[in-house]
C-alpha cells in the first residue's frame, strides 16, 4: 500500500493524528495528585477533639494537606487524589460547603476521577448539623438524626469490610456508632453498613460512582472509633483510607502521557488498541517491503 518513504511517513502521521484526536476527545480526565499531597482534609475543627484522619494517614504513610471550609474555595483540588470531609463540624462549616461554588468544585473533582470520603456524622461535640447535601450525585440526600449503637454489615464482600475485619459485633457499642442514617441516597449507591433494624432501608455507610470518580459517605462516628479503638473502629478508618487511595490511583502511561484516574481505564484500552494496530500494520508493511 505504502511503497515509498513519503507514503510511510504519511501513514505514521495519520496514526499520530488519530492518537492526538483521542487525547483531545476523551473529555479530559484530570490527572489528580501529580504535584500535591495524596489527601486533602477539609475541617474547621478536630472531630471529637481528635485529629484521627491525620493520625491514620500518617500511620498508612500517605501525604496530606489540611484546609478549612473558608479557604477551600481557593484550593486547587486537582493536586489531590482523595478529599476527606471530617465529621463533627460546626454549623458554619456545613453552610460553607453547601454554597454553589463549593458544590461545583466537588462535582468537577469527583466527575473527573477524584475520590470524596465524606464523613457526614454531625451533632457531635462541635454541635453542627447539615441540612443540605453538597455531595456530587446526591442532591436529594438527607438524614435522620438518631443515636445508634446496633449496626449491621450489609455488604460483607466490600473491600472496606473485608480489609478491616468488621463484623456486626465489632461495629456496635462505640458509645454511639452512628448519629443517624441516610435518606434518599443515589439510586446507584451500594449500601455497606446500615442500622440493624433495617440495614438496606436505613443505611449509615454508602458508596456510589459519579462520573469517573467515587463518593464514600458515612454517618458513623468513624474518627471517634479510631481514636478510642472501639471494636473495629481503628481498622475501619484505615481500611477506608486505603480503599479510597487504591481506587484513585493513576491507571497507566501511554506514549509518555500519564492518563486518568479511577474510571479512566476505558481510554487507556482505546489508546493501547490503536497503538497495537498501528505497530502491527507498520510491521506488516516493513515485511512486505523487505520481501520485494
């Protein structure tokens, strides 16, 4: 087909343009966390007076930054793989995060491949209460405030449950294991843990996909359980953070370009297929030319 240097150069140029077009049309997966810390913690106060999230991240060897709800609006979220919303915050914290500009930032972060870990347990020592959802993909999410000590694992095969060793017994009696349960979760949500009376109807720990990213949300007193080592409380927070990091990691390098985060694998597959076809075709042409 191509029997000259000019023809072969034209073929190579065609393949290069095809790959460039794929890069341009993949709807821009943001490469999260390439020049920043692994995690960003958002809080105005320590939940139950304990920096549990920071201690857990240090224990796991992850890097992190901390920002308050006022300065969050000016933070470049593309520098992070995972955002943690701390439990037990004051009313002003939840009011700030419910602002449209913050909701938009979180939607972009998650939809482009980031992971949001939302510790939504309120009514703690800092007395705050959230009455409006700011979580991507969950505009109707709300909650019922009730102190719960009897929970049940709804998805025993979920990695957080498996890797923490959590059981129905080990998540109970944390001097309140949860401060309520969710209402109106997204239709695609996986229920991981729920109130023992109705685990699927009264979820306290859920996960859902939004765009290329993931949201984990809980009403459990997860930082409290870590700090005081109630049951599997310590292991649960550690397993949650490991899992969040694992699903946020970059998926690969194609042609020297770092591609995507969680959910970006489809693009990598397309690029590899095109590159493979191009290499095979070029090898076939060279063999034919040599045979002549």
